[in-house]
C-alpha cells in the first residue's frame, strides 16, 4: 500500500491503521510532515519510507513499483489543490 503524504498528521494515522495487515510504502517530502509521526514503524519489515515529492516522476515510479495499492493523503496548499483519496 502506497501512502503519499504519510509522514503528515492524517497520513501517519492511515499508516498506523494499515501496517498490521499490509506492506506500507510512504512517499513524503517532509515539507510539512515529520518522521517523528512514523518513528514507531521504522524498524517494521512491512514499512518502507521514500523521501521525495510526488511531482518527481522517477520517485513516484519507484514508490509504485514497491506497492500494490495507493492511499493519497497529500495536500497541496501552494497550488490550492487538496487531494485525498
């Protein structure tokens, strides 16, 4: 399961709910999120963190290749787009 924005407040709670039953890949640029929100998962074999922006095609491809499903909790305040799937 790919969680974009997974280091943020909402995204980290999504990770908390998914980690027991799914392999979770978090993609986050840490611009507003924090690794502190994911600290309890860092040593979990089901958890992978990729630091980067979803605007980077190469990073998104890598994240998608490592995951099977997508949960988007990313927020774009600077472009007035707030996305949540």
